[in-house]
C-alpha cells in the first residue's frame, strides 16, 4: 500500500470528499483543507509528498498558492497538480509557468487523477536516484541534489520547471526532443501539453542562462536539443 501523504486544497466539499475517498482507497494518507491560506500552512508544516490544488479558491487563489510554494526553498520540491474548471490554453500555460507539475480540468475521473499522481511520484523517485550525479557540459554545471545551476562560476536562479528542462536536455547533448517528449519526461505521459507552454519555458531559460542560452538549439519543425 502507498504511504505517501497527499495534501488536497479544494473548497468544494463534495469534490474534496470524492478525492479523499478515492485516494484513501489506494492507500494514500490524505490531508484535506478548503482554503489557500490553510493549504500553505499545512504544506509548510507537514511537507506532503504531493499537492492537489484547486485554482478557484476563495481569498488566496490556487495560482498564488502554487507560486508561493515553489518560491519557498522548504516546499519548492513538492509536486503540484492543478485542479480547475478552467480549460483555456492560457490557463494551462499560466499554471505551468508558476511551477505546477500537471494540470487536470473538471469534471475529472478519479482514476485519471490517481494515475497522474502515481506518474509524478514515480518520476520524483527517479529524480532522487539521479540527484547525486552532477552534470557538467560546456561552462554549465548542474547539481540536481542542490537544485543548483552555475554558468561560468555564477549561480543562475531557475524555476523548478526550467531546471527540469535544462537537466533533461543537458543529460542528452546532441539529441533532438519534441516539445511533447520534453513535457512527458518531466511531467508524465498524461499531462496536457501545448507547444506554447514549452516554448515559453525555453525562452525564459535561455534568457536566464545568458550567453550559455545558445546551447539550447531550436530544431525547426521538430523541437529542441542541447548542443554537443
């Protein structure tokens, strides 16, 4: 049975009860709260394995909660699945930009939610196994364990998603990956994917890397690669 603790932040009582029931059946330990403020307190105090976070919350909304968790060194490693009735592409992109690891729209299937949770937790376990390996390519040094990137000896501050993309590409220099392959690798096979969401992350990543951003090459009509 699973032992991971899942924090669910959802203001609709019936949906919260549905999620709690189905996750509990799968052996997960579930903590449920109905506001963003209570969700922040719980996440910082209990450090859950994963957060299921509704976007449309009273007071502090889900996007703000996600941003605050990802900007906090104590909680930035916690995966977040955004859960919302919004399905426009711009909302998907916004959720990914503030650090969400996945995005599910309502109405949803509890089985799909559970599958997404399993995928993310498996990926997190794989990343933990690889965290001891430092990547050195060109003048870039990536330390997964410390979530640290240095370019020419200077630290570069990246979001979790930017870090994951850079780490994935840098581990396979010369290989060309489509946008879908990139997102599937860092988020799981069932994530909602748009070309724009990947492109936005790449633009931000190149900007932060400065001159070293040139090592992330666009392969027209295909995707991206990290220069050998």
